[in-house]
């Protein structure tokens, strides 16, 4: 008799409990991470940050490099005679005129002029290759892809080279520009006419002996994006030897950094999840700086006292961080 009475009572309790529970999926606070989500808290730190790019290169003899216009303006070329030896002084190859002021373009000592890259009297922009030169002797040459070009274009003052199974590391002085070069041209001398015959005869006395026509200087060929640099004089070179070129692309002293896993975003703009005292997550916009692949610089948006969630916020595909996977370095 007691079992018969208790059964309906248990059923009643079960129904009452079920009526108190909400139907459908569990309701969650959108500011809180889903239950069971693994999450680590990190705080920003400060450290010296250096980013580098490594390029595969090799030792070459007599490589070609480009000379650029120092300013925007009109280019006028000089007539450069074929050299009788390796120049020991700069060679003035062109002038870029801006606001009636000449801006000279010179090939450095130890190199020879090897071609015009634009037409005489052409209007050029600052930084545009306008002439090619040939380094006489050994140099290290490394090919660059388009993505690397924009990263290292303004960072060619700190270049270090290691020759495989050979000398290094040693500093390497960059020649000219990394930009791709079109084929150079060397105009022929104008023909001598009766009107200029006596003139040329007088001028010939004061001019250095020209090379025979069959030994005339050949114009440079086209090149791709590449870096050309020279080693110190005491470094032994072997033509064709493989080398590794390391270019420092950025330095930041005592930068505010966080792990790359805590950041979502790319191209200088990102987001992080700041954790409040009650555990709520607040997505915050930040400005990104250098990264070595492990940590990334926060240039603005954080004070350094916050706690951040790792992993960071989820963004739609295409907006995720595309930080450079460059070689990490110490402080």
C-alpha cells in the first residue's frame, strides 16, 4: 500500500522539477566564454624587439645594381666614356633637375656605368631606378620576392651575411636599390660631320684614349628584385658559394608585447579580449607593431595592466592575424 502512494508522489516531484527548467539550449552570457572552454590569462610585458628576414644568396662576380633618382624631376644624362680600368672615384652619370636645382646621381667607386634605364629628359619620381652600374669584383646577391620587398625596402642599413661553410657572419654594405631593373641602354656617339670634324680633333687631345669599337661596353641586362651587397676587404670570396643574407627590418626598445595567440587582426590593426574582474571578456581594438612570430608589439590600445584571454577573439576568415614569421631574436 505504501509503494502505491509513493509512486504518484515521485512522478509529481519529477514534473515540478521539469517545469522549473528552461526548454531549449542552455542560456549563456555572451560576454563569458562557453562552459568548458580552455582559457589562459596573460599580461602584457615589455622587452626589446627585433625583426629580421633571411634571404638565400650566393657570391657573384661583377653583379649589376641600380642607381635611383634622389628627387622627382627631369633626368639628364652625361656621356660616359668606356673605362680603361676600375674607377677609384665616383662617376657622375646623370642629373635630376627639380626647381632649377641639379641633383646628381653617381656610381660609387669600384663600379662602372652600364646603362640608362629611362629616356633622356624623362620625368622621373624619387626612388625610381634611372641608371645601372656594375660592381667590379665579388659581391653577395640574393633574390627577393614581392612580399619581402616592401618589408626590407627601407631597412638596408643593417645587413649581415654568413657564407655556407665559409666566413661569417660579417656586415655587408648594400649597393643601389633592390628594385627590379629593365635592360640598360648605352647610346652610340654621334657621327662626326664636316662641321664638327675640327672640333673633335681638338677635343681628342684632351680626352682619354677610347677603347676600340669591338671592345665597346655592353649595356646591362634586366634583373629581378634582388639585394646586392659587398663584404669587408678581408673576407675571402669564392664565386658561386651559397650564402645566407639576414636583413634587420625593425627594432623597438622596451616594446609592450603580448603572445601572438592573444591577438586577432592584421596590417597594423587588431583586437584582443580583456578579462574583467568578474570574468567577463571585453573585445578591445589595438594597434599592432613588430612581431618576431612569438610575441607582437602593441603600440596603442592597452596600458599594460590588463589581463588578456588566450586564445584571442574570433574574427571572420580573412581578418585573422597575418603576422610575419620572422626569425626571433633576444633583447
